[in-house]
């Protein structure tokens, strides 16, 4: 447990969801003595309901991955000490990139979007990602998951009540461009470069980011002097941050941090 001079955890939110998805996680880690921040993405500093009311939102539609990287790079660099970065989905990819830039004390990538060059042809991955990529539709308009898309891509396996609650509280419109950017050179990582401790968390019930992608991502890192770990949790879907039993993962991360810090 942190006591004097507590370390800061920078939570980086993924696409399609509000930064409020970290609220319970922030409470958990602050109770353990950490300071935490979970900044909203640019143009997303509002409730999920109000952001949905703004759909289609041209400001959000214009968000690019390079802009997000620079945004979180500035936040991480402004802190007194390098933060621990915990990122979900696209936030996990940004965490990996910031680690490459020497801006993290440690990084936890939860169900992370992989860097450029790591792909899956699993049907669930292609089905979950087709709508967000928005091919053959205007990139000037945001993409908002329908409830049925949300049920498949995020909350598969949960009760209807939990699926609906999650959608109403957290689902938001997204930039199609930022999703497309994840397969470009902007998302490139040098896997041979030394890095700060890096932990991949994967779930075997995730339709959006199948665990095999995280496994491939983990295995790509080759520097023998850097700590790189991987942990697969059973039954976890892409709504992992709010899925019942999320505390098990938070505790696992806490113990991992105690061993690598």
C-alpha cells in the first residue's frame, strides 16, 4: 500500500465509452493509497447521455490517434513523476506507445488494441469492428453503437439489465478515423526496444479484442531485460472494467505493481 509520496495512476479510456468507466477503479486504487486521474478524451468532457445527444458530433468525429497520443503524452509529461499507466482497449495501445516514449513507470494494457501489424481474422473480431471502422460511410459523422451492437461487442454474456445499464451510463459516439488509425504507422511500436514493466490483461470472452491478439502482442516484445507479462482471465468480455468481479483483476494488477515497482 502506498503511504508517503503516493504514485499516480493515469487511466486511459478506450473508444466508445465514457471515462467514467474508471470511477470504481479510481476509488479502489485511491483506497490503496494511489493518486489517480482519468481524463476524458478531447471534446468528450460530458456525461454519456449528453454526448449521445450531440451525435453526430463533428468535433468528436475529427479525433485522430496522433492527436490522442500527443494529448496523453502532455498529461503524463506534466506530472511530477512518471505515472503508472493503466489503459483499456485503445487506451492500452496508447499506454504501449507512451511506454516507448519513456513516459511511464509501468503500463497495464487491459484488453488492448494491438499495435500496427497484429491482426485477427476471427469472426467475432471482424463483426465487432466492422461498424466502428465505418467503411463506405462519412468519416465526418461519429459512430454510435446501437444497443444490439453494444450487446455483442462489449457486454456479451451479461444479463439484459446489466447490458442496458452499461449502455445508458457509458456508451458514447466515436470517431471512425481514430479506429482506422490503429492499423496505420501511427500505431507502430518497436518491440525490440527496452521498456518499463508491461502487463497484458486478456479475457477469453472478448468479442472486440480476442485474447489471441493480446497473446500475439505480448509475444512480440523481445527485450530480455524488460519485464513483460501476460495474464488471461476466464469469462471476461470487453466490458471488463464494469463486469461483475472486476475487483479480481484490479487486485491482480495491484499485486503485480507491488512486485515490479
